[in-house]
C-alpha cells in the first residue's frame, strides 16, 4: 500500500500556512488512537485508496507538529480514558475535545482542497490551539458512549463523518467507544436522541475544572453508533454549510456597503 502525496502542501505548512519551514509528517489520525483502536492491523479507505492508517500522513512543519502533539494529542488521549471510565468532562475539557476534532477534520479538508481556504479568519494552528472565540456560547458538544464492540471487524471505530465544504464548525465521528458531534446550537433538533448534549460556557474558564458533563452509554454496539452518526451527519452537514454560506453573503454585503 502506497502513501498518498500532497504536492500542494510540500512547501507550505497545513497548520500555520507558513512557507519554507522544515517539514515533518503528521498523522491525520493520531498514533495513540490508531494503536488503541487496533486499526494499525487493518486498512482504511483514504482518498479513494486502501492504506494502513499509519500511512495516512500530511506534511506539517516541525513547530506545528510538536505543538499539536503536546497541546492536543497528549491531553486528549488522557481525556478519552476519563470519559470511558465515566468520570465526566469539565468545560475546559469540552473545549479541548472540540478543538481536537477541528484539528482532525481541518487537516483532512486542507489535504483535499488545494488552494482552498478552510477558515477565512484563522490558520488551522490558530483555530485549534487558541481558546475558542466569540462562537463559544453557540456551540454544543454531543457525546454518547458505546457498550459493546463487534469483534467481527477486528478493530474499533475511528473516523469522521462530517462532509461540510464551507462550514468549519460541524464535526462528527466515532472513535473507539465514543461517538461525538460538535455543532451550532440552532441545529440541535437534528441530533439523534442517543447523544447527550453539553452547551459550552459563554466564556472559557466560567465552568472551571469542575466535572459538568457526564455522557451516558446510549449505543448498544459500535455498528449502531457508526450508522446513526453517519446518517445524522448528512442533514447536519447540509444545514451547517447553508448557514455558513449565509454568513459569507452577509459579510460580503456589509463590506460592500
């Protein structure tokens, strides 16, 4: 199985968009997740090809690679353990999980859209490493735990279902025994009933480190979680894209005036 080359990212970092920096390789799915899911033994579909997950990498500058690992991957790997043990999530941890999901989706989007702009206000590095800005009060985090893993597949779930082209907020996917959704609050009626929802505090730090959100086991099997999450992601992706286009039109009209 061959690695896929991304020539448009050869001289410009996907994280900070800076040219001419020393590059390293960043896994779309972090190594800790690949190893825990046992998917390093199985192939995944990656841009139309079947490859091993450890081969799904992008060029990323050394600075971004280091900071993503230190500030996102390491704490999120511990957070997954805590969620799985039913220890709950603080508001700060909820934001951390949101930014981690944005990182995974953002890297994949940038890889598949040469010349495209994932966000008009931030680089991906700024988006996922800095505290969430004024959009914070309008965000919901949906989480549901999974009771049983079907041994037939030989691995645990690991994938993103959101398919937005314009919006950079909505993310959905199933990872290990946890199904997650990040969305704008106005679309909460489209979220399956299996997901427990948490509204992020208006300002970072308002909730402190207290455990405020305790997702429950609402999916019986991983196959059920994957199916339900994927089906819900279709209308949620569409609604988020339409809303993002509306915001763009309003911004263009405002600037023109």
